[in-house]
């Protein structure tokens, strides 16, 4: 018999187990029984908190989005130079991929599901737009302050987001990445191409 835990703790236990199952088996082969076994619960215990496997997956997607957006907005609202904000964001994402290797792998699972599920694809596109808009706002601040040269902030923001996603994919595929070298080279490339000379 499992001991009683606060509801939020139990939900997180289920979500962690589900994430592991989705990464190792894929969404479709994973059953609620698998999630329950991974969490050390009965199937009924999982259904008490989530009505379906789809709800579990959707909750994980929303958690990923909310956590990353909170960091992005938090850095964007800090009273520091734009170059420091960009460095902070780059460090957060690159270090995060290294410290939490399951995040990039779950990113791949989300992308795979987005290819099969039109509704999820639409939500993922909306989430990407929010991230890109936030990055564009940060870049526009740099242009307005005269730190960055005039650029198409929306297009550059989309390119930066694609760069982040590409690094995440490398981690998901377990490509050997020297995080500090990658971070240094990326920042040199980005800031060197954006910062106004002279």
C-alpha cells in the first residue's frame, strides 16, 4: 500500500513517471498501466489524478512551456544590459539541457507527436510564437537602446529560437557537446553579428 502524499506531490510523481515512459517507449505504446507501474501506483491511483494518457501528456507539455517562459520573461524584465540578458538566456538553456538530459529527449517526443496530432501541432506553434515574440521584444529593446544595430527582430528571434532548438536536438541525440565551448562560440556568433560596431 502506498503512503499518503499531498495531491501535488502525487501528481508530480505521476508526471515524472509518465515523462520517463514517453521518452523510453513513445507516446502511443505507453499505457496508463505502464505509467502506474513506473510511479509505483495502481492504475486507479493514476486515474484519480488524470482522466487519460492524453491529459498527462498535455500537462507535461504545458509544464515545459510554463517553466521556460517564466525564465525567459524573468530575464527579459531584469534591469541589466541586453547583452547580459542574452548571455543569461543562452546559459540557462545550454546548461539546462546538460543538467536535465530528459528535457531535450522529451522535446523530441513532443515534436514527433506534433507531426501526428494536428491539435498539438497548433498548440506547439502557438507556444513557439510566444517564445519568439519574447525574444523579439528583448532584441527590440537592444535596438531602441542603440546597443544592437537595426534588424528584423522577429526574423532574428525566430533564428535564435531555431538555434536553441537545434542545440536541444543535439543533446537529445547525445551528440558529444562541450557546453562551454558551444556557449562561447554561439554568443560570439550572435552578438558579433548583432552588436552595432563603432
